[in-house]
């Protein structure tokens, strides 16, 4: 059974998000209702009854000559009768989303936008949700090509736990004193990090206390635990090695993958969100999920972004586990530093480990043996909240910030093309290293953009950068990824478990692409696969690198069929749907650095929006209502999006019933069907029939 918050693994290929959806998928319409048939008769009588089919396809549908030739071959009747027209209009050729063009995968990695996940292991919010290996299976089957793994030290109390099992339902009388103390300490740290105002706003205080009390031991057990501590009796597990004495042989080529180990005989690292109440899972179980599902939906390279908070011994265990479970998938460590980023087409079926870079001459000492209390690159989700708490405390004593834990060489060497480097400035020495990658929060990116817009844009033409959501997004809301793509950032990490505007735009960008999208000209280096040190650095910025158009867009809404009801609504008679269309384009203030991204957990709604009147039922006739957008400025087709939202007209908040998102350069003109997804991104049989006309000036 899949964990809460994500669908069963078998359903993941039918869920949108970024990379898989829309790829050679059958979307032929099987049946049409009377209302839509009536519209089609009118279209046929006015456009095709006395006209050439080729002229209709060319002048109304704006199809390419290749598509026209294909349709005429599939419907050889001349002229088309209504049956031939119906055959065409219900085919995949009338999907409002054009299939992605054949892509050149021979440019360096920095020349692509990459479909990416943030805190991939979580199934819900950032503070108390469940972690699960199933979350990795889900995003990988949906086309994600960059996942995140936060790794922490395991301990002896984890030896008897299995992959993602929860002990939430364990009877209180069986609770162990050690588990209780562990939870109590964890909750105290969370309360220290999160401001009191935020605890009250989210009603978290009582939830945290209940979380601890579930594991409060009986007095006898507590006394026994105290006696054990007093006598300092040696623990039987104390002598167990931190890593296995011998590596597990890799499975023979072609053989079935070995099942994940359910019982561990030595301490292995864990994956969870530090300083929160999120449930931990085994690092090995994550690696097994990556091995088994990493290249099912796409064979383009998979980036595994490691946030390492482990001691030396546990880092050694990480390396051993990865080499065991990912045998044949990891790249061989080169004898010398590489001088240029490779092309994704040359790394098919390979895992790229993103881990903090440790220069050999600085890491030969003895690394710390205790777990680090701070993230190696990225702040934990509540760091921003912790800063607010410290500020509110005023004179309260706070310990000085600790330096990130050192990464052992055996682990650092796995980061061949994706060496994580802590960001200080765009001119720091590591910024010229071809294989470096900076990770910045959304607010950090905007600060750099406001101060050094040209340098930021130029950096991202040649080198990798990753952006991730603000730590205040505790409910796992998402940033607006288009803002960061327009700054050339390749890896914009999103919370895939939460369906909002950010994930809809991610679907619009990556649908059918396998998770990699080649940047527009002007956003990438001028030449392929040459060392960044030898490239020509231009004065181009986000505002000047590509042409910005003005656009006129007209959408005539004819009808809809089989619309899904909003969640919790079971009465179709009370359903009054309307279609809302939003155009997401670059704002002048954003382009020049004067319009920062909001940090209140909500995305900025598209400025250009229009909606139809509401009609009753799941098969409404919208009667040809026309939605017009005149002279929209700042349009870059490859970085602009149109969202179609079906909402229920009701008192108060109009609940979302279905949606679709299309990148503007893939928005087809003419009479088209919009295939809707439900509020969880799952495929439906719902369609909206529209006519599209667009003009770029």
C-alpha cells in the first residue's frame, strides 16, 4: 500500500508532474455527447462542407505541412465527409498540447532545464508528515530527473525497524524509554526552531506534545532504564561495526533486483527531515527504490542530490550502500578533474551524485565523529523560522552556528559532474570550477538577482544552479518555478506531493520530455562541450538574451464533457462549472530585479486572466463564449504558460475541479480539445472543446 499523500505506485504513470505525462500517450476521444456533436456539425458545415480539407488544416488549424500530409493520408476521402472530419477531430492530432519536438541532447548539462523534486521523501508537510521510499518511486515514474535525499546518522534503536513502517500505532504500554526520550529531545529541538507565533497559527503545540506522550513509558520501564544508565552496563550493540564487514555482491546482469533488506544487522544511515517530526526511512531502501525505478520512465541521467548530516562512519556506510545498490549505474571516478560538463545524451542510464565537494588537500584530517547539527548545503525547512525565533528571543543565549560537517573523500569523489559548493558570491574561486553547482533558496536567488542580475544570468548559461523553496513553506507550498527558469536556473526543486500552481507550471514545462528541456537560444553557451573557462562571456541578461514579444490571444469556449467534481462533492446537480484561463508571462519588474517573489507560501496569480459564465452539470455547453487577451507584453514562448482551470461557482471559495497547463510554444491553434487532470494531477476523461488563435508581435 502506498504511503499517505501519494497514490499507489501502479498509478504514478497516470499522474502528471513533469516528464512522463503526454509522452506518446493515447488521448483519442472515444465518445462525444450531443452538445459537442452539435458544435462539430456547425463547424463542418461552415468550414469543410464546400472546402478542401488541406485548406482547413492549414488556415484554421495552423498545422504543419508534415501534419497535414499525415492527416490527409489517414483520411484519403476528398472532400472530407462528416465521418472523416469526426475521425480527425477525435484523434490525438487535436490535443491542445503539441507533442515536444525532437530534442538535441548533445549540449552540456547547464543548457537544460531539469525536472526536479525537493525533499522527495516527504508525503505531506515539512514538519510532521510521513517519509516513504514510495515517494521516490512516485516522482521517478512521473519523469522527475533530480531527487533529494537528506541523510542522517542511524542508531542502535533503528536496527530492528523495517523500510517505511510506522510505530505510530504501537501500544503505549509497549513504548520503550529510549524511544520516548528520543522523541522528547526531537520535539524540544523543533519547538526551539519554530517561532511561538507559527506554532500557534498552525496549532502545532498540542500536536507536538501528543507526539511525545504516545511513547511515554510505564514507570517501571522508566526506572529500569534509569538503573541501566546508572550502572553503565555496556550495550550489546555497542560492539557492532558501523558498516558491514563485507560488501554484498552486485546481482548478475539481467537478473531480477534483490529485494530490500527488511531487518538490518548493523547501523545504517536514515533519511528524514532534520529537526522535525517527520518519520525516518532507511537510506538503503531509498537507494533500492532509485535503482529499481530510476530509469523506467526516462533513460536520461538522474541527479541524486545528497544533503549529508552524517558522521565519518555513517558516510562510509553511505558509500558502501550506494556502490552495492547502484552497481553499474554510477559513473567511474576519473583520474583527473573534468574540464567541461558532459551532455545528457552521453549519460543515459547513469546516476549523477550531487554531494558537497571536499578538496583533497582540505579533507585528509580527521572528520568529526558526531552527526552535524547543520545542513551541509541547504538549510533545513525550519531554518528561516529558527532565525525568526532567535530574533524574537532578543537576549536569549544562542549557540554560535556550527560549520558544516566535512565530507569524506570516498563520498565526495562520487560527485563527479555535480559538486556541491556553498554559495558565497558569484566571484568566489569555486564559481569557475566547471563541475560546481550552487544551491540557493528562492529568497537567496532573488537577492543575488537584485544585486547582480547580469552575472547571475551569465553564470547559469555555463554552470549548474539549484533553487529550492523557502523554509517558511511548512505546508509544502511551491514557489513559482517560471521565475527561476527565466533566470537560467536549471534545477528548480518543487514539492511534488502538493498540487498547486507551481506543480502545474512544472507539468506545462516538462510534459512528454523525459525530464530535460533544452533552454532557448541566449540562455545557453554559444558552443557545445567546451571548457567554461574558454567561453565568451556576454553582457546578456534575462531582459536582453532573448526576444520578448507582445501577444494577442483569443480562446473561444464551446463546450465540455465528463468534468470531474471537486473533492468531496458527490452531487453533480449542484455543480456549476466555469472555465478560467490564465496567461503566465514575465513581468517587467521581475525581468529587471525589482519584483521579488512572495514568501507567504502563495504564488502570485497570473495578471492576465479571464473566465466564462458558469453553467450547470458535468457536460456544460459554454455556447462559444470568447475570452480575449490583447497585447500581452514580455512574452517568451518557451518560458510562458497558459493555465486552464475548471472551477465550481459557489459561495465563498470556488473549488477546483480540473486543470491543464500548456507551455505557450506548444499551444496549438484552431479547434482543439483540452484534456483535464484532476486536483491530484491524475488523468481523467474530461475534455473542454475550444478554438485558439494567437499572434506574436
